[in-house]
C-alpha cells in the first residue's frame, strides 16, 4: 500500500485555503513543540552554568545557525525598516529570559510550562488595548478554561509558600507578554525572518556583558548541544512569528496550552517524570478548550471573512 504524498508547493496551496485562525493555531502549536524540546535541552545545560552564559550561548549560536540562510538570501534583506524597535524588543525579551533561565534548573518542566501559561492572560489584555483586537466571548472562555487546566496541574504545588524558582517563573510571564506584543507590532513592518534574526542579535548583545562575569569553558559536547538549541530556538521563534502574522494574537493563545502536553512528554522521556493524574486531567481540559475555540473561530471566519488588506503576508524570507 502506497501512502499519498504532497509536495511542499501542494501543501502550501492547501494551507492557503485555511482560515487565518487555523493557520495561526498550527504555527503556534509547532512553535510550542519546538520550544518544549529546547527547554528540555536547556534545563540539562543550565544546571551547571551561569544563567546569563546559557542565555547568551543559546541566542548567539541561534544566530550562527541562521548565517548560511542569511548569506544565501543576501544580508541586505535582513536589515529592518526600523532598528530602534528591534532593540526595545530585545531588551524586554532579555529581562524575561534572565528570570526564566534563573528559574529553569529549579522546577520541573511541566511546572515551568504551566506557570508560563499565565502569559496569555497578559497578552490578550494587551492585544485588546494596544491593537484593538476583538475579544469575543469564545476566546475569553477558552483561555479561562485552559488556565483552569493549568491550575489543576500546578495548583497543589504552588499553593503553599511556593519557592524561588516558581516565583521567578511567575515574574517572567508578564515580561514575555510584553515582548510578544512588541513582536506583533513589528510584524506590521518587518518579515518573520528579520524579526527572528534581530532578536538573536539584540539578546546576544544585551546578555554578553553579564555572561562574561561568570564565564566558564565548555566541552565539545556542550558546544554541539547549544548548536542544536540554537536551531530549535530559531525555528520556534520563526513559527511563533508566523502565527502572529497569520492571525490575531489573542486567537492563537489557547493553542499554547498544548505546550503542557509537549513538556510532560519531554519530562517523561528525558527525566523519567511520569505525569500524574492532575497532569492528565489538566491536559484534557486544555486540549478540549483549544479544539473548541479553533472550531468556533473557523466558523466565525467563514461567516465574516476578514479583509485581505488587514493581513501582513510574509515575503518568503526564512
């Protein structure tokens, strides 16, 4: 039995007929899977090194792996229309990363991912006030249901005095929300490729001075591992940026709750963390809310198609 195959061109043509929300959710889900693999690798690496060094190496090597693609398409195509906003976004993201990397070795992957889900609440509120994105009741309901699923998973663990790792991760959530909102604003004038490249440049520059304070030599295996992390991180941010281009940022946030399933799987495979009953129950709630809002938004888009000139399509650069 021969399975049917689709070329990249045929797949792109079919995807063009999907609703903006469907495409945005698929890009967001792909980003979540890539980031979960990245987080597992970084947890292993950052347990024996200063957080700022790990932060610098992750983004600097992410830039290195992008260089062949940049040279192939021409460096001029990656110069932004406005440079200053790229540095603003890089600074905000660097602050969030400093908190995130400090918390990473101290808490389980599932807890880390679930706490990060407080970010969509800040993102949706910010998108409503700064971008005037519509907040239909379905999006609020799906987000609240997904957040309830997160609380089922991590509530028992942080309901007491918590811990430094949990508090640091909680503090990073609104900072990352600000970074993602800035990314959404940048998609109006920049391609996803430009945004990803300049994120690597700016975060590397902001992180380097602090990384040098506690720098230690790396083994060959660690260099190779950071190179892999660079590939995963750049690919994940590209998918995330494409999701911002494809659809309203608030329409895609419910899909991020699937990240909890990816992180639980990574924890099982790499750290022998067996998901407990609360993780499975929370995952079911999260998945149900994601599927439900995707179907509702798809029907809404068919009934009231969005004007074509309100979307910024990518220019094809990677």
